[in-house]
């Protein structure tokens, strides 16, 4: 096989690998951003729920007892 074939083959494989890497980097970045948004939303909801629960169960000292 001529050397030009091997040069073309390795160039094509390198370009293909770089394209696949770029696609995977974009997919992982978008997926990670979506996960972070979900995490922050869940934390906000849990915090709001715990604050509401604490206000409901906090009968020792509250504004009505002062």
C-alpha cells in the first residue's frame, strides 16, 4: 500500500476522533448543566420544606409565646 493511503487513513481517523470528542464534550457539558439545575431546584425545595416544617413544629419559642 502506498504511503499516501496511510497518511489519509490516519488523518481521517484523527479528524473523526476529534469530532467525536467535541460532540461528547458538548453532550457532557449540557448534561452536567441540567444536573446542576436539578440539584439546585431540589435543594431549594428541601430547604423551603424544612423551614416550613420547623415553623410548624417550633412551639417552644415563637412570636405568639413571647
